[in-house]
C-alpha cells in the first residue's frame, strides 16, 4: 500500500517532473507472470528510477548493509528500502547468500517481478563489470525469463559518494526477454551458471553501450581502497618525520645572484657567460684603469701592452 502511495501520489510524480526520465522497450515487460529484471548498476538512484518506470511493482534484492545501518541516517535508509519493496541480499557467500536467493525465488514463484544487479555492486568508474552467477541460479531455479535493463545517465545524476542528486535527464532501456529454458535441470552446474550470466552481461553491454571489464567490480573497489589507504599512510609517515612540514636548511635552494637573470631577460642558447664572470675582480680601493681610445685595458694583442694602459689583469 505504501509502495503505491509513494510511486503514484507523492514521490513518483515529483521525480518524473524534475528528472524527465525517458524509456525504451516498455512493451518488452510482461503484463503478468514472473520475470527477473537484470540491470546494470551505476548509482544508488537506479533502485528508484527503474521501478518508477515499470507499471508493475518490482521487488529488489539490495545489499544487506542498507538494512543494518545505525543512527538516524541508517534507520531512515532501512525504512526507505523496506517501503520501496526491497529485500536484503547477503553477499558474503555460503548459506547466507543461498537464503537470500531463496527469498528471491519465492517472489518469482508468487508471480512477481524481481530486480537484481548481476555486478553485485555499483560500478566504480561507469564501466560494466563481470556478473556474479547468483542471477543465473535464480533464473534457472525458478525457470523464468530475464528482462535486461540498461540504466542510462544515473551515474551523472548521483555518482558514488554524492548524497543529493543533480537534476538532469536520465533513461531506462528494457531489452527483449531472454529465455534460458534450454538449461532446465542444470541450475547447479557452475559452467552453465557462468554461461547464462555472461550472456546476460553481454546483452547489458549492448543495450547500455558501456565498456566491459572482465573483473568483478568489488575486486576493483577493494584495490582502489587499498591504494588510497597506502597513500594516506605514506602521507602520515612523511608528516610524522617532519611535523612542521618544512625542509632542513641544508635542503634549501640557493640562488647565485651573478647567474640569476633579471626578470624578463631573454636567455640565448650559445651566448657567452655574463660579463661579471669574465671580468676579474678588482681590489677595493684601486682605480679602474683609464682606457684611451684604441687601447685595451691590460690585454695584449700580439705585442706588449703600453705602460699607460694600467696594471695587468691577474
């Protein structure tokens, strides 16, 4: 009841006016009966806009972390997910994940639409990552069709880390139903599971136009987090060695005033050194030699210098 009130009266109309979402392939959705809506995952808002554009109610399998948050924010998030027909999905593996998939099978056996993100988490960089085989287990166990769904532009509306979305247009593309009944009875075959999953991911890549990466998004996220932690640790270590953030006097850069050019001066490649370096240093108190026209100061030009030319250059 609350789901329909939010979708049809309060939240839905406002979001449609603000974001003007466009759709393609709505006729590919079944009018009744069960189906799995397998979507790419770019943003937190995917779970809002995709079911908003589907005429029928959609139950989503969302990561269990959204339902176990603490504090006011955590409780509000958990309440929102529960009110919008989303079920906790434990991704730790083993029996916990199997129980979560069992809950999804129950939704399909009741004739409902089940939404799932085969990547398991949001894309860290907008690319499409390798799908996890949970979607194949659901499809093969319940023997239902798959509707591939491509979310377009939601990563620009609300990228990872952004709380308040940016108002801009986005799109949702619903692909043609995919039938995997040929694999009926082979739900536990891991090679069949991988084959079905890869086929779904290929269709998502075709619909969304995303670059495909044959790695799990969660693995890439862990690598990025580890690199950030290493950089932070390195920065803290450097700060601990030099708390003031300054270098020692021996590391200071010294400039030679003779060699330093004046502001605006042009350096010519191949030019002679400045005159200051070529001329000898005079003793203080001595007079500069007086040079008569046609004579040189203390320099010989093949003959002995004239006595009137002044002291010789040392």
